C-alpha cells in the first residue's frame, strides 16, 4: 500500500496545458506546486508540437498514456478516467485560455489559468457563468498577490490604516521589448506582440493587468472612469509597448498607472504607492519582503515579512523567518497552497476561505484591457471604466 494511503493524506493530481520546452511560466507553476507536495503532475499536453509534449512528459515523468496531442483530447480522456486529474493548469499563450478553460470546466475539472483570463469580455462572461453553474474552483494566477507583504498592504488599507484613500500611483516598467526582439525569433516576444495570440493589447494585457489586479486586491477600489494612452515605440510592432492610464475610482480616490516594456534601465520594477488621509505605503516587487509605511506625523517605518507584528494572513504567507529572502517562486507557491487547500477541504466537505484570485478577478482584468484600448482609440477620451459583469 502506498505511503500516502497509510497516512490517509489527501493528495491531488493535475495536468498541464502549455509549459513545454523553452517556455517561461509553465516550469514556474510546476516548481511552485512541488513546493508543498499537495498535488502531483500526472497528465499533460505541454506544447502545440507533439514531439515537444513527449519530450516534456519524459523529462517530467508523465506516463505516455496520459500525454496528449491536444488539450481537447486531454479534457475528454481525463474526465473519463476514474483517477482523472483534479485540476488543469493553463500556461499557454493568451488566445487559448478561453477554449482550454471551457473544455475542462465542461467536463467537471477545476481550473488554474494564467492571466489575462481570455481575450474578450464575452469570453470572460461565459467563463464566469460556467464557473457559477458548475461550482468548480477557478484560480487566475495574479502572482503578486502571493507575496506576504502584498497581503500585509491589503490588511493595512482595508483596516483603515491609511485613512481614506486619495491617490494610487502604480507602475510596471520593463525593458525587454525596447528592441524588436520578436523579429529575432524570441518565443515570448513573438506571440505577445501579435494580435492573433495576445489579443487587443500587448503591454496593458501582459503587465497592465497585474497593476489593475494589485490595486484592486490591496485597496478594494472600484474603477469608475479612465483615460488611457497606449503607444507603440518600436517600429513595425502591431500592439502597444507603453501606456499611461489615468483613473477615477468610486468614492473620491484617483490614480495613475504607467505600463512599459521599453523602459530601458528597468527589469521587473512593479511598484505600488497608496496615499490616504492618514498615511501612505509603498511596495516594490524587486524588494518584495518590505513595505515602507508612513503614518501622518510619524517617521517612515520599514515593515518586513515574517515578523510577529504583521497581520495573520501576511505571516501565513511567509515561509521562512524574517530576513530570509523569499520571492517569485514562493509567491506562486502561496497561491497554489491556498488553491489546493480549498480543493482538499472541498473533498472533505469542509468550508474554507478562498485566499486566491479567481475568475471574477480575471474578468475584471479583461474588462480593464478592453476599456484602456477603447479610450486610447478615442483619443484618450474619459470613459466609463466600471466593472458590471
Ligand atoms: N503570472 C505571471 O506573472 C505570468 C508571467 C509570465 C507569463 N504569464 C502568462 O502565462 C502564459 C504563458 O506565457 P509564457 O511566457 O510562459 O509563454 P511561452 O511562449 O513561454 O510558453 C507557452 C507554451 O504554451 C505551449 N502551447 C502553445 N500552444 C499550445 C497548444 N495548442 N497546446 C498545448 N500547449 C501549447 C507552447 O508550446 C509553450 O510551451 C501567458 O498567458 C502569459 O500572459 C503570466
């Protein structure tokens, strides 16, 4: 008898679509899932090329009989097996997210999908409806919500620690598309700059959605109106590589976002500043273990992850004692730990809080991209940016 059986430990199984040889985020999902040992990879359709799928399956120890030519075949066959996967992880380019997610939801399989959720508002609405009907779990991996100090920021703000929010300033500058690297065959650049695979936007869809989610997740603010200017600096590129977005939220708060992939000198410099009537905070993705917190009339404080003075959820999301750096992999693993715990508790009919971003957050992101492109196409006209799906 297997050891797991002896201990009666519930372990999940999953399959992956995408994440083949040379891919960027697929291996990160697998590493994050391996960190807590709650789920085992047993099936896959890892690439659009079957040779690559076979190569990946061999390297990852997935049996040939559960290695599939297409995601449709995988959804069908896995749903017919008694020991079929508990959930699927979708790490393909954006254009496939909708069809893959739909295929698995329709066959009763839980879904994890990377952002952006899908390409159009109609697709987002349909996925949302399917999730509500099937009552399946659906996580959208907004990675940055997995950092302990993002959880801390959320608690500080939501507990009124900054007073009433007045101003949000967020930016996500990168430099990697400052040259036409898509013309050199760079896999990640090629599809991100193609409307067929990326959708109506490159930079706003790819990294602007992270800002939108981070702001909503931490502050709870709902966008009411926005004005966006999307630009393309690299000649011949079909989609935006730089964007400015001005926002008004319900209530009195306002904000500005800067998204760029041509910002020479920057690596992955996502930064969030939130300013309220009583204080302000500043979080930077490249130093994710800290928050700068200013309270009116008091000196600036540096809060650091893993400490007992932090809120409970933030402490839960820290895996190591203070001063031991944690990063991107751990943030991803924190999301997966929350997701897997939810599935395991479901199997045991136990109610558990949902500590991960879901299909509704994904739909909000899709609406945001759509609004930014609409505003920009109308000469940066201020438009209704509210989310009413
Ligand atoms: N959460 C984050 O921080 C984060 C970071 C990077 C990428 N992403 C998202 O993850 C997704 C993947 O991005 P990436 O940079 O890893 O892309 P990538 O180009 O590196 O990898 C995509 C993989 O999908 C496979 N694929 C393509 N068509 C397929 C099909 N029909 N069936 C099976 N597999 C197929 C490719 O062969 C490849 O292995 C994108 O939606 C992107 O926006 C999210």
